[in-house]
C-alpha cells in the first residue's frame, strides 16, 4: 500500500503495478493460494484478483456495534476463511473475527486484543494482550476457539493492528520487544511537517485537545494495567499535569470556550452519558446528556455542544446533534444537525459560528463536507480523494483535514456570508496514532499542529527468535 493505492511488484524486481487506486488504507493485507488479495478500503475489507480487476467488499462495518474499522486480514489454511481485527467505540479495543469470502457474515472469536491475530498449525491463534503474546487453541475446521488462551511471551511490542511478531509453520517464533509500541507522543508540528516540540511523555491516548486559551492540553489516557481510560490535563505553561476523571471509561474531551470546563464521554456499569467538569478538578461532574452521544465540539459563543450519536440506527446511522446550553447547563433538548442514512462524524463549528464541517460516508467513502450551521443551508464537499477529521484554524480562514492517503490537507476559506473554499492542498505526511473516529489532532492559534503520533524507536530494538515455542503448551 502506498499513497492510497494497492500495488504489487515481482520479487525479482521491476516496476510496480497498481491493482487498486484511491482510499486504500495501510491496515494490512493477505494473499491466498487462489490469487485473491484482501486489503482495506474505506475502512473495511475488500477483495481483488492478483491479476487485477474490480475490487468488491467482503465485510461491512456493523454500525450497531459501533465498528469503525476492519483491519489486518490473514487467511486460514482453507483459503476461503480469514481472520481480521475490528475496532469499535464501545470497547475501545480490538476484537478478532473470522470472515468468509463467500458471504459477509462474521464470527467473533477473541476480544480485548492489542494486535493483529494469526493462525498457526496445528491449531492456535496468536495475538497480543497487554504486551503479552497469547496462544488460543483454535479449530480451523469448525472456526471456533477451544479452551482458554495461555501466555507464550511477555513484554512483546504492540501497537494496535501493527505487527511486531511472526510465527512460521515449522514452530519458529520471532518477536520484537523494548522498542515500538511504547505509546503515543503528543507532538507539535509546523506547517511543513517538521517536529517543533513535544508535550508530556509517551502514553496510550487517543485525542489531544488544546484549550481555547492555548495553555492546556486535554487528552484521554489509558492505564495499561487496568485498561481504564481517564481524562488528563497537561499545563503547557507550568509543565505539570493532573488527572481529571477517576471512575469508568472516559474519552472525547472537549473544552468550553472560556477554557474553564471540559465536557467528555463517560461509560460505566450504569450506562453512557456526556459529563462536564471544572478544569481545575473541583466539584463533581454534571450530566449534560444521557443518550448514547459523544461530544465533538463546543461553539465559540458557548451556546451549543456538538454531539455525535455513536450507536447507529438502521435508518440514520451516526448523526450530528446540537445541545443548547445556558452556561454549563442544558437549555433544551438536542437538535439534529445531520440525520441521514449515512454516518456523519467529527462535527466542528467554525469560529464565527457560520459553518459546520464534518465527515460522512455518503459517497461510500469518507469525505469532508460543510453546511451552514444555524440554517443548515447548502452542502459543499471540500475534500476530493477521501478524508476525515476536519479542524478549523483559530481564525476560521482555513479548514484542515486528514486525507485517506495519509496527508494533512488544508483549504482556504473566504470570510463572509457565502461559503467559498479553495482547492485542497497537501501540507505534510502524517501518521496518526489514534484509532479511526477519534478526533486525532488539534491546531494552535499560531498554526502549529498538535498530533498524537506513534513513538518511533530511537535505538536498536531486540528481535528474539524462539524455536519450538509450542512445546510448553503441550505439557
């Protein structure tokens, strides 16, 4: 995969041949003995013949389960069934599934993974969980797990769907440790993509959000031991940090326009809700909205909290809503902004309150659109080749988004009552560390980009080769 294209090249050398163009994601692939290639396009799995041809989907995102991406396919020995991982917003983790080339049905196999999943003869699934490589007995004929997963190796590098281990048919296992997969570093980039600073230490987070006054970064951090996610605040002026939440699972932080409060999504055994809490940590969190919605933005005038429904319905999928506020309290019921059969997400209102930017899959791939906010008039597509996650510049004169080809893009916006946008232009290549559907970056008033990026290794990473790794499992 390169530049949004699926390509192949002869191992003996020669020019590369393009098999599929446009919206191909670098989320892994598989090639079976019959010449069928599996790859990720528009965030789910497609197939195409190795000789070329028209690609066709083999999986579909189950929006009722809040699935946002299917990735890392791997064929089972029969060449018909295949393993892959699913990331969903409900669990904030990966689930291993098995699919079928002859139908779009899937079967869930193993939950709470931190890696891809691989089948190894005579019958094991290999995957990582909390940096421990696990072996799960598996019947490839019946497509079902058998018994409990057992640990094989500790301290294995993991980074979501990335591959830091491999097992051969002859019983040899190789894995990396002590290098990659050590978290995400909140990093400052200039407009050319040059690193100009970092914030805090590498941790497992999804969303960095810069306060309107530019002094504090809110992020959702995972405790690698308990797997609980909490909101943390990092002071860019004093350099300290504090934990804001202490119970349940917390994510999607959004700042109030005065930088004094943080709204966020909270889930526990009693259900899901949107809460708001003072940024200084005092007082108890207050409930803003109870149905299944995630906060996306807080308008500059403080009058509306923009929400997205994540539990999609069969008719309208994921939708965008505006919750009227009076101070930090609800002043009415949520009002639908975009309620269609497509999945609208990442709603962000322009600083002047005129426009609502969001991404949607109404062309069968994600693109960025703009509509009038107050009147919901107009409908302009501002991206071209697939994109997600729009963010306005602080002065509203530019709109940024991430292309599905992995480039940070920018369009210039003409001020005034009529919406006018320039042709998108690429700024720099970016590898977002956050999962799909999480707001993954922010932009400061001086035009710097705040992005959570995967930590790169800075030294030689140990690679361990283990012979006959299955022997202890047979005792």
